[in-house]
C-alpha cells in the first residue's frame, strides 16, 4: 500500500516554496527502485552517491550534471549472443536515475569499480555568499571631534 500526502493546503498558505513541494511530490510518486543506490556523507560538505549497476560497462552509462540536477542514465547495448535464458535475474534494463542537488553542490569525479558507480559531490559556496563580519563605525559627536581633532584627521 502506497502512502500519499496532499500538499495543497501548504501550497495555498506559502509563497516561494513551489520547487520544494514539487520535489517532495516527485519523490513520493517515484516507486522505481532500479538501480539501487546509496547516498553517503563523507564530511561536512562532501557527499558520495553509489549506484549498483551490475551488468553495465562504463561506456553504457551517461552522467549529466545541469543546474541543480544530476541525471545518471544507463543504456544497455543490444546483445546478440544467441543465449537462451531459462531465468534472467540480473537486471540489465535501461534506466534513468535523477537526483535533485541543493544549491552550490558540484559533481566531482566518477569511478566505476566492481559493478558500482561512485560519484563524488561537494558543496562549494562562493565567497560572495559566505557570511562575513561587518564592522560598525561609531558616529562621533561634535564634542569628541573638538576634544580630539587629530583622530578626525586620521580617519579622513
């Protein structure tokens, strides 16, 4: 049985959260579990996504990072080996797995080993977006200026 959640009441009372609600609704609808994957936090701003892609070669997998989305696609080449399978339990069907990335997440390296595809991600916040301390300039009264005119000249 699939649980559903109605976000309509929240959509009516919030402004600017459309993207968040769309992501939540898409995640609730997604029941495709292929290929299975892990998301690992390697540090404060480092992550790794590992997909189990047994039966695929690296040249059959495409990775595209665009804006805040990462798309991993696998297209199995047609094999004409003439084998007659009595049971085919190893899934090698084509797939497309999408990951929504937070702001400033960049996809780094991709490694393929032992049927696992690992993607390294890192949050890279631009210097302009990082918090910075703002110094406060005190307003000097006329009495302070008359008492210490040399400090006013130094400041200018």
